């Protein structure tokens, strides 16, 4: 079938919306999804500009939400009409998946970042020529086909325009705290960078019972929002020494946990230096930058750790419904970070994301969609 999609023709090019893209047919374990909306993530921008390369031309997008309109013959857990959020694909049969760690799936890169479907076939073509996909979904489309393992079923009363980013940005930030760091009530945490991922991590810290949840950024408006979403303290690192401020707030010790979402070398260094003895820094930004750490002085002396976390060590089918429950309880107000854009305005939405003007742009692909009341 022919679909409309936003295509990046070559490295660094803007998105071009085309309406003559050929979509792969529905396979035995596939779902055909009518796309309602999709978040824009910094990972999309990293690939668009060439920090990561899936091959060009490419259709990006991996924070999609939509409605199932066709199911494969072997699909048993989904039916036409189901509302779904899309996330990454893991095979479910390797040793890592069987241990409950699908973000470490032995073939994660092959399935999500190879530019083709898990079966090796083209997801999209134009005039018979290959177009790369992303995360086995590519949500910057009017319709897509995904494996059932990409999808998370949600209640139909949830507004699909809001929830796509739960499939990546929000589950990454929150999962880093809930699943990886696992702070105990009474612990302290500082989050560097208050974009969507950072704010999700910060809200997860508050839900986990951290008594000090410190948000660090250079944009006053974002710090104000962080305060509204549960930060106990905020620090403008453009105006103050963040490490000194954090230690002052923690009796000179530093915090138990830090999360860096910026990927900026000096900020990551600060995130390590702001740790208390025995503390851990999770570095989760998509960045080509290198950091320099002294194994002895920065880590060993105070028994500090710095770790990387992919997708919040999440199991989407478990973690995303949990986030929705927190949202319903008023504990995870992720939608306060979002701004809606028409699909046709994707380049402006992406530019606003890059500049920081908008924390989480969400593309409205189906303007006729009406959420259930």
C-alpha cells in the first residue's frame, strides 16, 4: 500500500513529506497501525544529522501511538481497533530477553538500528528503492507495519495524541531510575538536563521516595516546570556552581544518584563530582562526545560508578502501563512537557526541539482523531 511519510533523503537534510511510499505487507506476527501521533526525540535528530547512521534515505520516528487496523495470522494478543504505543523490538528468545532484559537483546542493533525489518526485508521503498526504517516501526508515517513485540496495548480512554513519547523518552528517563538505579526512600538524586528524559527521571526519583530531587539546567522556564513536576530544589548551572550547590544541599556529601541527559562533557564531569561516596552516575544522552574520567581520582577513591543505560532497562509492555497508572494518579504529568504540531510542520517541530524552545514536540498525524471521553 502507498502511505505518506516524512523522509530524510541524505545526511543533514530536512524532512520531506512524501505520499508515494510503499509499505511492507503485514506478516504473520505483524500489526498494521494507523498512526495518530508521534513524539520527536533527540535520537531522531542524531540520526538525521549523521551522529548515527541507519543509511539514507531514512524514515525516522520511534515514539508512535495509533490504532491497529490489521493483524497477522499468528497474532493472538491484539485485534483490530486496539490502541497501542510503539516501542523498540526485541526477539524474546535470546538469553538476555529470557532473563527479562530486552534492552540487552543479543540482536538489538540488528532489529532496531539496521534500517530493515527483523526479517531482513525492506520496511519501506520508493519506486522500488530501499528506504531505511528505525526501531522496526518508523512512526513519522500515516501508516506503519510493526511486529506485535513492538506494540503495547493501552486503554482506549487514554488520549493517543499524548502518549507516544512513553515509548522512548519518558520510559528511558523513568526506567533509568526505577529499573537501573533503584533508589530507596530517603535517598537523594540530581538530574542534569530537564528535557523530556530528564524530567521523567526526576519524576521517577520523586515517586521512588527520594527526599532531595535536584534539577539542574540553564533555562529558567524549564527549571520552573521541574519544580511544578516535583523537584525539591533547582539549580541554574549558568549562574551557580552546580556541584557546590548540590553538596551544600546534602551536608557536604553529594547525592546518592545522578542522571546526565545532556551529553555535554563538562556536565557529565559535574554529574560525577556531585556524587557522594559510593554514588552512581547514569549517563544516558545520545551524543558523539567523549568524556575524560580519572579511574583513580574520579571513581576509585570514593567508590563512585558511572554507567550507561539503554532505554531505561525497560520492558515496554510492563513499564509503559505503569507510567500510565502514575499519570492517572497525578504523579507523572508528562503531558506538561508536550506541544502539538501538525505533521506538515515537522521541520519546525524538530527545530524547536533542537533549540530547546519545546521540550517534547508531538506530531499530530491524524488531525481527525478524537480521544474517547
